[in-house]
């Protein structure tokens, strides 16, 4: 495989961003079409990679489409890319959302050149995070992502956008500052920056100079801020609520997954022993995130804020699945990341559409929109029931796997209790999702919404794409789980299970 | 052994400075002076590059060394001087008199710094330092308005006190060891018994006073009081010059003195390593926290430079913590990290100040709020300033990120994880005030719709700095290699 697939996929959006920013006299129509082209090709390429990804058992744990170049010899850093069963679905997820958010942003009129340039840069950085196998490269992409997010929220956001943007930046930088200290410690104790090498070398490579648990937690905090885990979550509702719709979609859809991905790829793979030792407190945090997130969601009156809080609860399942440390639960966690990315992406897109068309986002003032928005109500409901885990949607499969996996896990005594408490979160989810749908769409039609329009043709295109993926994974989950288990297998090997 | 040919880079600069002053009398067209100065710098840099990689040589009976370490710094100072002169042309052309003297003084102070990087003997260190400082005192007061004069006076008075403290420290060291050459001092200290050193406090007191004297140069807390006022009052190109060159020279000489003279025995280097570690932690915290509330961008960058000096001192502390039995590869991690950080910081800060010169020159204000809407009025300037500020925070893809990674990785290697954690949390604090400027530029409402034009010389200077910042942020291998070579040479 001589062609540098991953480099092409990662840097095409960045190239598009440069063209958009610097080609003189580009019309705003031209900007949009450039953005479409430079996000569609990566999507097509990553789907192609998905089809030629080698799923044979012998390839489990082997990085595919690897590229490696010496980058900074002085510190032994390499430009090392590759994907396995864990990262491939997430890469496709980002490429998928990256393309759809261009369509979702079609109506942006304020400074479109800058907007699309930042949006495309954001895509490059997130794709880079999922494909990097070198810790420095990983961290570089991880940090770059903050800059486009800052601009996107603080310029194109709504409400207290500047406050939310800086809050997001400070939280993320705080997490990544500790992560940097962790990466440096890891680099010092092992002399390597290669994730694969360190994970395969195991704890044997880590000398006694520093307790492994300390490094583990330095790294974990960085990922936990991103996921987010209670009590590091408070940036999330603000950032989601005030970000423009497309950015909320990327934020909930792909950005949060960087946290979960990092936990599996770095924390659990490199420190399996420490992960087992500290699984209990992390599982407790997961359950708190699930229940607390769900409970707070119930009280929200702002449409976007409601969906934002629901993410905290759903990411709690990911944390639960990861630190249940079982084959099934890890597969479930990875699938939940993908599934939540698509479902919540659609929820935010729909919320954005309702806000845009009805001009209102306060649940107390909305109501009776089903008549004016027959298509939106159907799609919004599909996203809603997928979010609460109805069978035939991807949400069901993912959450089911997480619960089965963690219930049968032997990582921690008493995990069954935690699992049951977690399942209770589903009940609350059903409550707030159905209540939200009812308050927005049903009830007496309101006079002020008489002239409100339904989804346009363009909107229907991306709505269809979202729903198709949700249903596809829900009905035929093996399409993803076959790939994911290739990535989970080596982690299980490290855990000795 | 007076190998004059090894001093050719310095002599070239000296001749250029004299010629510039003389031509100033005859020429009406003052831009020729700037061009001539830059030509002199390029020639001098050419000579310096040709000496790179050779063996270390000692000249003037051990008073100066020509090694990779010195050449690295000489090149750094030459680059700084060239960029500062490019960024000054607009500014200077508004002066009625003394344009030639301005360029000549910049050259002479650069000459002083080049000598500082090379000296290995206490008295010549002092002389080189004074040569630099006196030129800078004049440059700070060059505008002759009340603010500039006040800044110059403050700088002169505090600088003189610092010089006196430094001299006193040197005298104590001399009295204690009977030597002025760094190598001889080291030998004298090592030949003493532990109790012999401890029974006489002269050595430790001398070291403390030397740290205080140099601490003034690098703007380390608590010797930073002069920074905000001087930065605010001085002509902006000179502020830029002070913020990078004076600091780099200070670090060069500290590194040389402490490593060569006080590097052994180990308990001694651990001692001063700890002092620098504490100064670093305090410096970055104080600098960053005070910077949070500044409304004037020059003052803000002044406090930011105090904080950056704190990050740089992490490298010094690492040098002190390196155990002498360390294997070769990590033994000079502190030095090479410090050199790389200095190179990155230099380009970044010069870039930021050049953008500020361009913007302030047209807007006629240094207040952050007057930068509102620059993203619209001068998109490229705003983009360049944004890049430089991101680099100062230490975020990719800018040089500051790699610099922090590199210098902190050395510190972690030598057991300074606590200091690294303090430092990374400090960068989070700093993000707040750097990004505030970014926010004002891109989201603020412009006071007027008129574009902000800038001259070609400024654009060249800004373009070069930003290019350097990006290159060092994305493919830093080459500069890291240079820094490593310079540090390695110095170790042996």
C-alpha cells in the first residue's frame, strides 16, 4: 500500500481551509462548494478504507494503512499514522460529520470564508487525533483543535458566546496541560513516543522512577475533561448551547470521542494494571455521570442545553464500558461512541433546524410544531428514540453491549450494582426525550408558528444520511462490531482476559 | 594567543557601526543606513556560520571562547538585530535627528551581546555587559518624550544597581577563589573540601549576588520591577529588542558562568538548580497573574516576558539538576532545551512586536481595546499576531509548543516533574490574557472601517518571523539539532 491514504484524508480539509482563506476574490458560493469538495473526498476515501480494511483474525491488533516518517530525531518523535479497529470507526464518524456539517452550515452568512476555513481545520485536527500513533503527534492534533473551536464559538455562536468559548479553551488546556506532563513522564520512563511500542512493551518498559499510577492519572484527567466525566463537565453545556449548530454537531459527535478514544488507546492499553486497580472509583464516577447528567437534563428548558446535558449522561456509559474492562463492554463502549456521535449529531442538527425555522429554542414557548414540520418531527423522533436506546437503532445495540458487558465483567466486585444503577439512566432518558418531543411538537398549535417552514431539500439530504446510518448500525451492528473487536482484542490481551 | 581572525564577526559589526555613524553625516537618504546595517549583519553572520562546527578555541589568554555555544548565540543576536532594524525603519524615519546613531547603537549593543556569549572570564563578562547595557539605556530614551525619558532613567538607575550587585558578587567569588577565569574558578572550588566551602559563606553569597545581577537582565522575579515601565516607555522596536536580545544574552551568560564555574561538585549545582527552580515557579506565576489585568498591550507583553523568563529558567534548573554521572544523551537536555526555547521565543516575540509596531503606528494607541476589529481592518497583521500569541501560549502549530515540549521533557527527565506541572498550569492561565487580545481583534467592533496599511520592511520582518515560528513549530528537527550541537560542544 504505497499510497498515503491517511495523510490524504487528514490533510485534505486543511488544504481546503487554506484555499478558502487565501484564494483572492472567492465568492461565498465558491467557498461553500470548496468546503463540500474538500470534505466529501475524505469521506469517500475513508469509506473506501473501511471496505478494504483487513478483517481477518490474524490482523487483530495490527495497525493498518501505516505511515511512518522520522519527524524530530532529537526527541525520537515520528510522523506515525495508522488505524485499527478502534480508530477506524471514529475516523469515519468524523469524516461523515465533517461532510454533513458543511451542508448543515449552508445558510451561514456571517464571514463565510473564515467560518468554513476554521470548520475544515477542525476536521483535520480531529481526524489527526484518531489516526496518530505517536504521542507527540497525537498531542499536537489534540491541541490544535482548540483554536478553531475557540473562533467558531466566539464569533458565530449565540448567547454568552465569548464566555463559553474561553471557558471551553481553559478547561481543555487545563486537561491537556496535565496530559502533557503525563506524556513527558511516559516519554522519560520509556524513552519512546510510539503508542504501539509502549503498549506492546507493557509495564516492563516503565522503570521505577515514577509510579505508573501517577502518570496514568495525569493522562486520564486530560481525557476526562474531554469526555466529559463528572465533575469536569461544566464546560460542556455552555459550549454546546452557545456554539453554532454545526459546531455543536462536531463537538458532541466527534470531539467528545477523543476523550473516550484516548482512555482506551493510551490509559488502558499502556497501563492495564493500573486501570484494573482503579476501575472501581472510575466506574462510580461513570454511574454518577450517567445519573447526574440525566437528572440535570430533566430540568432543562433550553432545547440545545437539554441535548447537551444528555451527552454527559451518555458519555457516562462509555466510561462504564471502558472501565468494566471486558471484551463485550469495551466493544460496547467503542460502539456507543460511534452511535452517540451520529445520534446526538442528528439531535443537534434537528434542534438547530427547529431554532432556525421557528426562531425559538425555549421549550416553554415552543409547542404544536408537528403540523408545520411533518418531516422534522419524524426525524427528530427517530433521533430521540435512538438516543433512549430503542431496538433497531444503533443506540440500542451499543447500550445493550455496554450493560451486558459490564454486568458480566469480573473486573470489579459489585459491578452489577453499578450496572443496574446505570440502566436506570435509560429510564430517565426516556423521560426527558419524550417530554422534549412532546413539548416541542405536540399540544395545541400556536398561532405565532403558523408560517414556520419544514425542512428544505438540502436539510432532507443530511437528515436521510444520519437516519440511514443509525438504522444500518442498529439492524446490522456486525458491520461495525467486526471491525471494533479487531481493535479490542489486543487490549484484552494486555488485560489478561 | 590572540587569534584575531576568530573575532571577525564582531569586528565586522564594529566597522559597520562606525561607517553608519560617519555616513549619517554625509547622506540625506537615511534608508541607506538601514540597508548598510543589515548588509553588515549578513556579512558578520556569514563569518560566524563559517566557524560553526569547528573545535572550541580559546582566545586572548582564556578570556573568550569560540565554540558552537557562542556561535549559536552570535547568530541569534544577529538575526534579532536584523529583524529589529527592519522593523525600525518606519519608526526611525519619523525621527528628526540621530537616525544614524540609532542604527549604530543597535549594532553596538548586538556586538556587546555577541561578546557576552563568548566571554569566559569575570572582568570581560562585566565589560561586555556594560557595553550592551549603555547602548540600550540610550536607545530606551531615544524618543525624548516624558515617558521615554522616564523609562530610560528608570532603566539606567536600576540597571546600575544591578551591575553593582553583580560586580560585588564577582568580587566575592574572586576573593574566595583567587581566580577570574571560569575554568580556574571551577578548579579552585573542586579542590576545596566540603567543610572548607561551608565554613566560608563568601562563595554562596557571591553566587546569590551574581544570580541577582543577571536576574535583572533576564527579568526574573523579584528583579523585574523595571520591566513594565521600560517596555511601555521605550520606542516599540527597542522594546522588542530588549524583550528578546537582552534576555537571550542574560541566559547565555548565566548558562556559561554557572555551568563552567559552579557546575561541580554536584551538591553545589543542585543548590543553584533549586534556586532557579524556585525563581522559575515564582516568576511565571507572578508574571502571568499580573499580565491578566493589563490593558496596554506593551505592558501586557512586558509581564508576559517575565513569565516566559520563568519557563526559560526551567531549563536552567534542569542544568543544575543534571547528575554528572548521567549518560551523554540526556546530560545536556537542559542546555539544548533552553537554547531551542530561546530561539523560538525570540522569533515569536519579535513577530508579535512587529505586528504591534505596524498596528500601533496607524492606530496610534497601545491599548488592547483599540485593537478591536483588526481582523477586518488588517487581516494579515491580525493573523500574524494571532499566530505569535498562540505560540506564546505554547500551542501548536507554532514554535512555542515545540519549545515547551522540548524544555519540559528535559526537566521531567531530571526529576523536576513538579516544576513542569506548575509551568503547564501557568500556560493555561496565560492563555486567558493572550486570547483576550485575539478575541478583541477578531470579534470586536472596529472603530473605523479604514484599512491599516504597513510598510514593506515591516511586512518582510513580520513574514520572516512568522515563517520561522511555523517552521520551528512543525519541523523543528533542524533547529533542535543546532541547539543540541551547541549544547554538546559546551558540555565537553
